C-alpha cells in the first residue's frame, strides 16, 4: 500500500464547503481511479491533516485520467475553500495493524 500525507489550511468560514468538496472528490477518486480512499482529520478549526491510501505507487502516479468532469468542479470548490494544500510526504506501508472497521 502507498500512502500520501497532506496538510491543509482552510480559509475562515470555509470548513463545511471544504469538507463537502473533499468528500465528493475522494469518492470519485475511489470509484474511478482505484484508490483505497482517504481520511480527513482536524487539528483545529482551520488546520486539517489528511492521508490517502493507494494499492501501490504505480496506481497513484497514473491516476487522474479516468475522472469525470464533476471531479474538476469538486477540486475547484476545494481550492476556493483553502489557503494552502501541501503534500507532506509519501510512504510505502510495510505493516498494517489497524483494527478493521465494522460497517453498522
């Protein structure tokens, strides 16, 4: 598995707009590009941290060409809502001891 770490600084009063667009875009990437999805965390109101997981580096590096037009609109709404979106680092996972989540 390949993991990408992000830090995001949200513009004031744009938190809900960002979260909605992030969820929509993440769902599209998952559906059309083969990602395992992403998790979004909040440090405080305007500082978020996210990570996206992919099956492997190759899948991540070749993603983007299968997304529908709707993805561009989601990405634009995200850009309008943040001041800074930065890739912190990229990692290959070597062990996974997270407890699997159960659907309820």
